[in-house]
C-alpha cells in the first residue's frame, strides 16, 4: 500500500478508526532529514502493507494537525494503535529502528 496523505478531513477515518497500527510522519518539503527518511518510510509501507499503515502530514499544509499533536521538530513519527497515540520518535531513522518503533 502506498503511503496515505493525511489531512484534517481524513485523519479520523485513516488513523483514529484504522483497524491496524498507523505511523504518522509529520514532515515538510524543505526539511532535509524528512527527505532522508522518506524512502525508508516508503519501503516500510510496502513491506508491511496490511500490517501497519504509513500516513504523511505536511506540516506546512496541515498546521492544525501539527499543533494538535504538539509537533515541534520534524520529522516526527507518531505511532497510533486502536486510535490512541502510543509512541513518538523524532529525527531520521533506519529500517531496523522503524521496525522496533512499530513493533513488527
């Protein structure tokens, strides 16, 4: 499954009501570390399709969501399980760290 572009309009349906865990990536186009982690997240989304969903929130376009979740640094990843924010990680990471973060 491709990564899902998240907005305030679809956040509840795609993340809070998801049957599987969701990693939400808060990012921006101008962010160097965001560009570095993007291919890792894309590979993760493909490898764990159906087990974990990956959603992306562009903080410049969806500032309301960034404020709601207290995003101060990007990239920031938040893990949601059963509609609950259960973990948070900031900065670049490699696949193994992402797998540990998601619990897969």
